[in-house]
C-alpha cells in the first residue's frame, strides 16, 4: 500500500470507508457506533486543506484507508483512522500510524495520541501492539482532556474508553 495526501475529490470516499469500517461494531453489540455518521465533508476538507489527511491507496490509486490528525497539546492526535474491511488485517492501519509517526518525528513533535475503546480488539489492544500506551487521566493535557469530555457528552463513555500515547523519538 502506498500512502499519500488525500485529494479534495476523495472526501466522500473517506466517508464510505468510515461507514464500512464501522459496521464491525454492530457484530460486538455496539450498533450505535456502527450507525454514527461519518465526519461531514466540510470537516474532512478542513483536515485535507491543513495537510493532515492521508490515504492508503490500492494499485488503482483509490483510497482503502485514511487517517486524519490534529495538533493537540504539542503532539499529533489521531482524530480518525479507518480501514475498509476489504483491506483490513494487512497492516494498512499500522502503516498509516507509522507514516504519521515519521511525520511527527520530522517536525520535532514528540508523540502521537489518540482516544479509543478499551475492550474492542481492533481498538486499544491493537494500538498497544502498535506501540501506544494508555494514559492515566492525570497525564492528559488540557486539549486531550477536552476531547475526552466531548466524547463523554456524545455518549461514547457508555463503553470503556482510554487516551493513549506513542512516543516517536
């Protein structure tokens, strides 16, 4: 898989990837997550215009996975990473995370952060295998704490969640 910047005309493809990737939550009793709509096109465009949206593409140069990131508390925060089920279990998500880590290192950014579900196999356990470590709530910076609060307001804390960090140095 090749990783490149997301192009403007591909934003709706990212939504399709997110919808397809979310369906696996239905199988583990989290249909609300599966039914949660993808990020709106203007929001995806904001990441794309800021240069913080990357796609893993197939041989036909069509995105099969994507990652968007924000600057949060001096780190690069993985806002969303989604892999289409047809491309899953091939290291695509890890490649996107490694791409972001390399970019962070180049920019002198010390770490990647993310928030995720603790007990979903392709969430916290997967990210642990990718080098992330759970953060205690006392270790959260102010912006990461705000992200967690917004997630709770959105109802995501119905299931155990955690903030995680991966150093890039």
